[in-house]
C-alpha cells in the first residue's frame, strides 16, 4: 500500500520474505532486495518512471506476485 504509489510503497507480510523483485511493464528487473524480514518493508519508488510495475515477494514457502502503479 498505497496503490497507486507516489514516492514509497509499504509491503506488509507475515511471511519471512527472503527477496523482493520489482519488474517494469516490459519485464525488466528494476529492483532486487534480499535478506528481508517479516513485518513492514518500505521501498522508495521516487526514482521509478510512471507506469505499471509487478512486485514479487519470495519466501521459503511461496512466491506472491502483485501489481502497482507509480504516479507523480
């Protein structure tokens, strides 16, 4: 949350998230974070161009994929 995103997106997860990957609309990897924990993770999106992004949360139990929109 929030969605659409302006400067930051906050990801809240009860899973032990090992990795977060963000892809642009063309499928290009634009962010890869590793060794994260449970709880809230704040990602600064101010350097991202406006558009639709796919975010992938990878844990030892599952992979969750969602979309968000970056706007000014």
